[in-house]
C-alpha cells in the first residue's frame, strides 16, 4: 500500500482536527498536547457547544470547532484527521476525509462492520491517502516483549488469554448484543495475531450471559481459533466477573515445543524454557517506549513523513475485525466458522452497498479478500 507523504517536523508540526469530543476525544487531545509532532487546529462534534467547552479546556486557545469534521479540516487547513467518533460514524467520516485529501488515524474498530471496513480499505487505495487504525493495546512494551520471546519456544501449540473483569459502563456497551466480543475482545485477538506472526483460519465460539449479568447481551465468551501456522488461540473472558480480576490485558500463556511463556498482563513476560536449554537474553528493547495511543499517534506521523506502511494500516488491521465477526457468527450458529467465509460474505455486502464506482471497482479487482489484504499490507 502506497500513500501520499506529508512533510512535517517538530518545528512545523502536523496540523490535525480531532473528530469527537467525548471521553476518548479528550484522551486523544491529551496525547496530541504531549506531542511536539502534532498540533490541534480544530475539534469537531455533533454537539458544537460541547466541542467548544472541551477545546477551551484541553486545547490551545483559538482552536476552531464545528459539527462536520471534514468541513472543519478544510476550513482550518488541517493536514490529517483523528477520528474518535462512534463506530457507526467511522465509515462516512473516514470516506469523506480520504476523498477530501485528508489522511485519517481512527479508533478501533475500523468501522461498524467488516463490510464497511473493506470499503474503507478500498477507499484508501483509490484516494492514495493513509488510513491507520489505532489498535492501542498492541502498543504495549510487554506485548512486544512477548512477541520477541516467542521464537525461543520453537513451534507454538497453544496460546491462551483469560480475561475477567466486573466492568460497569453507562451507555451503549450495556445494551450491545455482544459487548465482550465486539467492544473488548478485538484487543487480545489483535495481539494474538501480532505475537504469533500468523493469521486466523477458523473459530469455534460460545457466547452467553450469566444470570447475574447487568449487560443486555452476551458478556461472557470462549473462542478457539486455529491459525495458519497450526497454533490454537483460546480466549476466555467475562465482563461480569466479580471477585479476583485480571489485568485489562488479560493473563496470557504461550505453550511451545521448547517451553512456556506467561504474562500477567502488566509486568514483563516470564519464559520457562526446557531444562538444559539456554534461555535468550531480555526481550529486544525496541518496544520499551511504545505505549498506547501516544505511540499510535507517533507511528501515524512517522508514516506520513516517510511513506513506510505503519502497523495498524487498515489492510493490516482488518483481520482482527474479521476475528470478531467470525466469533460472533460462530456463537450465533453454534458451529465452527471459517474466516474466509466471513471475509467473502463481508466482501459481497461491501459490493452490494458501495455507492462509489471507483471504490467498487477496486473491491471487484481483488482476487480474494485475504490475499488482497495481505498484499496491500506487505
């Protein structure tokens, strides 16, 4: 995937508009404020009064506000957009921005559905603009350490994540049909792809809601994924688990031919090699400074400066969203689901719903969704 480069520097920071003045919008404004590489020139929200209040509180004086993020970006001369709108708005906002010549850094998920996300991947190809998804929990130095140590295990057989929290939210999450899988599990699913360096092939998932749950939808689930390298990834989680709780990253175990890795989700991963083998030294320090949305922002800016495809570029990210949709489909059907079937169904939906002829032409040109995503992300 090639995209337009934008020159910027600490002396001439990238000018951005943030779309969304809610809780995550505030977090992104804080991340931008801490960066010397980016400056906010506008804050957009459907509630313009709230945008004005948040801008006055968290941004530099004189920051413009408005209801339409792309219009605001064009009015202020912004060079990029940070999309922190609701998932339902990701497709229209990002599409509009890309075709206005504005690269986008978006919050996960890339879109409200895999079909819409495929449309956005094709739109990025047509427009030649960068669309990167901030999968923030992959930007964790311990996830990089886990990935760096996996080679010491030889072939990997099983990776497990156990996630148990008693999470109380006000708002849409408690009304979702599959809140755990759709809103939270995408993070460990994405990290599993990164740690294994492989892609998922199939999944069998059961999702349910315990009788004491305060969620309307299934707040507990177990999913077993098969990966291309033969490894199994087993995720078990609950958002209504009072008592002993895991880290928000969950508790991880990686079992391979030559030993085991464990990670409590907070400290450094621990390697237990077979007796008589020499464990490697500390995990490569390259990930030591990587953390959350601040590093995602830095990766986005660096990609625009250099043209190097960033981790989280939309084509690379979409298999994580496909894992979510496949798990939901398996839980609904009670049967294993092939990831390629989910990709093909989403592709058909994207072609049916696409209104732009140029985007549809790109979608039609793909020899296969998995291959097209892999080729573009390479």
